[in-house]
């Protein structure tokens, strides 16, 4: 599709560059109303307009699709984030507010995870890893940076699952949350 579009736009540029010279050369002594040249120029202008409109529509559709995929991935990641929050903050959502995220990260770094929370995070990681592997296809549809970051998040969740102490789980969880924040900050193009 891009090749055809490029060919068409190059053809139009060459045609419009040469049209005045062709008009002067071919129709210098004849009546211009008897030729097809004005209709051809009008047809090319209409074609250019349609190509531009459909290109803009396609770009918007693609961007909206990528945003929807990223939103689905972010929603899935909230399974890891919500247990790390205080009960008063879970209604607002960890990923929805940057300020809550930063406050939660500082509390987590200072206090670490509670034993119950560490166990719950490990259980969530155990259950979520197969789904995360499946969602890799969705991350790839966004772009290569999101795919790479999703791979890092998948590895972090495996580290949480395989952690053998509360301290290791806490460190792996902090690393996962930092990477979730980086994933959230990636731009979509």
C-alpha cells in the first residue's frame, strides 16, 4: 500500500511540474476547452485529496489501536501494583496517578513489603506469567520499545516468582514497579 501511495504521489508531483509546460507546448495554438487536460488536472487534484484524507484516517486508526493495546497492557499490570498500595489508595489506582505512584514507591523502599503482601505478590506473579507471555503479541503490536519493556517486566515477574526470601521479593517488586513506571512513560508513535 505504501509503495502504491508513494508511486502515485511521485507521479502527481511530476505531472503538476510538467503540466504548465505541456499545456503551453501542446495547446499553444488550440482552444483549451476542447482538450481533456483540464479534466485530467481536476481528476489528479481530487485523487490527491482522497489519498491525503485516507492517509490521515489510517494514521489515526493505527495510533488509536496502539493506545488501546497499551491501555490493555497497563490494566493487566495493575494486578501487580494494587497489592503494593495502602488500602486507602487502591480505589484511585496506582497507574492513574503519578503522585500516588511516587508516594507508594517511597513507602515501599522505606518499609519494604509486608510478609502477607510478599506472598500475595508471588502468587500473582505465578498466575500472571503465562498471561504475560501471551500478551507479548499485544506489546509487539504497539512498537518495539514497548515489546522490549514488556520482556523486562516479564523477567521481573519471574524473579518475583522465584524469590526465596521476603527481602528478595521486596527488591524484585521494587524493580518491577520501577519498570512499570518506565513502561507507562513510553510514548506511542
